[in-house]
């Protein structure tokens, strides 16, 4: 058996860089698993966003998972705020979320004011998917989680009935709704 080598205890006195610390991630125990989760919106914040063709705003949505093995973990989504140069997908996502949250309906024909802060406290069924991406700074491939908006912001009453609560994957058991069928 190899002998354990102990180092000088002075190495235990360290400094910790606080730059870029994500306290939500620390307190939640890391990333939730892919699959469906019952989640409550904890916070909505406006954030500046530099898009390819313009600078605009987006609503950053912080979810807290409230049931299942990932209970207490956090997930995020971003909803682009209307801009004259936006692409269709940004408008479609915004309208889909606004419809599912009850902010707009098919009957609305005029301009409707939407206060995204009113999402705070709402509970939805969300679906998270694995998302591998290249870090822009380090160029390393990282493994993340992203929210699928077309399978999210759903009625929480479908949570237990779906049979795949608590982060279980829905691959092969669930289809995305018909494109924008509910808006």
C-alpha cells in the first residue's frame, strides 16, 4: 500500500476568486438532469443582449425545480424582447410563452401589454435537454442543459399524468405539439 504524503497546512490558507460566481448553481447542487421537471419561476430579470444584427433586451427566467430527484436545482431560459430587427423565431418563442402563461389569447387582435415580471411565482412543466457547446473563450467543448421552449411552459397538471416526472427523459414517449398549435 502506498504511503500517503501530507503537505504543509499553509496550503490550506487560500484565496477564492469571486468573479463570475453563480450562487444559484452552487446552492442548487449543479445542473439538473435532462427530462421533464415541475418548476417554479423564481426570478425574471431584464438583460441587455448583443444579437448578431442588433443590440436589444431579453427576459432571463430563473426556474427552481420543485419536485423529483433534481428538486432545488435551477434552470434558465431567455425570452427575447420585441425589436424591429428580430428574427421570426424570437417573436414565435415570445408569443408561445406569453400564450402558455395566459398573457395573450387567440382572441386578442390589438396590441397587448405583457409584463414578464408576472411570470415570477408561476409553476410550469418544463423540459430540459442536453446541450453540448464550445466555450467562446477556452474553445473547449462543454456539457450543458438547455430548456426546450416548445416542450416547456406547460400546464403543471400534466406533470404526474405524463408518467415521466422528476427528470426522466421523454425521448420517444412525447412529441412536440404541432407547430404553434396552442397560440
